[in-house]
């Protein structure tokens, strides 16, 4: 038995067909029950539980090492909290099993040199989760270019947004010219994926983009299934519609940037999409967004400018003298310090003839900050109002 300076950890497992059961003993003497099932002939996936807590559990054997992954379990979403993921390497005794597979007769004990964390409160009756997909090997690094296609294993980076991610196995993707979202598709897997990157993002932006119906084309429309799950930097929302499901995960970076991952397709593939999403989020990297030369040129061009739009219309000429007419005016001042001032007005006049007439009008104004962003392949003027909306 191996020991750490703090003491020994022991996991005891037994296997009956695809069912794996056992115990996990930690330093304070607490014994957790292990209940898992071998899935895809490889990893055993399930939970470790006590009378007060539950955690996601996943294990597989390679050579003489039993690799165990533990993560908090979110009962609200029915998914592991992957940000809390901790990996353990238990030393096995006895004959080694085939790499990546659980042995038919698991070794009764092993030790680990990492501390164990208690889990959140348990809720009975939660179905066993699907095993995580293995990470896609990174084959090369590519800077995002509209019109370019990227294959599985490519780490795609958008320097203007400060975001990079890896194209998952069996998928390919690209950013079409004049599109705002990076598209993902597969020749062997059903469904569609999207990556939306922003140099400046907020939870309000994500809520506005995601907490609404999503039209995937070909008559497939997905609707939010329940309320979104939010933290300071994390946004998660599931979707459903007929025989189809979808899921979205939004992440905010330390530089004020952000990204949204979305996958959707046939409902029977939901478990696969969950694992695919986990893989995408795990590959995500944030850096400080870089202002491109194109953005700088537009900022210099627009700084200090006044943009004005005016329109009017008139319809009349009847014998009784009736007419309808109106006008509108919109003025936007883009100040050199990055602030803006907007003013708008409109009026409508109606004369029905025979002495009947009417008039209405109104005006409004707004103040905030302006910036230029490259959203996907498009240069966009973004107005951030003082109330936080954009």
C-alpha cells in the first residue's frame, strides 16, 4: 500500500458484468460508496456517494494505473460541474488490464497521493451520466480567416476576440464571409454546432442571444427548456423542440471577452452532445483581445463624426383634400472620447377631409459608449447604452 504524508487513500472495486461497485476511503475515515457502469466497453461511469453527498465518478485502467475522475454533480442540470474536475492516479497491484479498459476482476485496493474533496448534497434517482469524450489531439494552430475550412484537431484562434478552441474529432468548421458565427458540421455525426466569439461580452448579451427561440433551418426551431444556469462567468441553457434538442454554454473571459458554444440535433444524440460540449469547453483558451488594423481604421474614420438619417412621406391628392404625411429624424454623434449621443424624433399628420384631422409626434435621446468590433466576418458599430443594453 502506498502512503502520502497525510495518510492513505484506498479504493476497492468489484465488477459483475457491466456493473461496478465498491468503496472509496478518504483521510478523515469517511467511506463513500461507488456505483458505476462500464460504458462503450471502456470507462466505468457513475457516482461516489455517502449519506450526505454525491460526486460524478469515472474510471479506466491503463497499464498498472487506475485513473479516476471526480467532479461535483449539478442536480439542476443533470450534468457534472466540469470546472471542479479532479483527477486521481491509483497504483494497481496484480496483473494489468488492457489499456483504457476496466479489468474483469478489479484489483481490491490502491492508493493515491492527492487530497480528496467532499461532494455536494446528494439527490437520489439521478440517472448515470455518459462518459466523457477523450480530448481531441491538437495537430496545428491556425488564425481564424473567413472562408477557410478547419479540420478536427486544429486549434482555431481569433486574435481580435482573444478566443481559441479545438475542432473536435469527426467535425470540421469555418467562418463564412459576412457571417457572425463559426459553423461546425460533421460528415459522420448528426447535428450542427456554432461558436460565437466577442471581444466584448456580458451576461446580458448572452441572455439576449440565447434565451429565445433558435432557428436551425429546415423547419427545426428549438426553444429554451427551463431557466438558464448562471454564475459570474458561466451561462448554460438547454433547448428542445419536437424530436430535436440543443445546448449552449457561454463563457466570459478575464479580458472582458466571451464565447458561446452551441450544439443541436436529434434528441437521441443528447448524451453525445453533452460530451461534445464538455470537450469544446475544456479546449477553450482566453487571451487579451487584440485590436486589428481594420478596427483601428474604422475607429479613426468614425471618431468625431455625426451620422444623420432623415425620411419623410406623403400620400394625398384626393378630391376631398384628405392626406397622410409624416417625417422622422435620427442623429448620432460619435465623440472622440468613445462616448455617443443619440437623438430621434418623428411626426405623423392625418387629414381625413370634411374637417377631421389628427397629429402625433415624439422624440427620444440616449447616451453611452461606442466601439467598433469585428463580429465574425463583419465590421459592426456597437452602441453600449448607459443602461447596459446594446
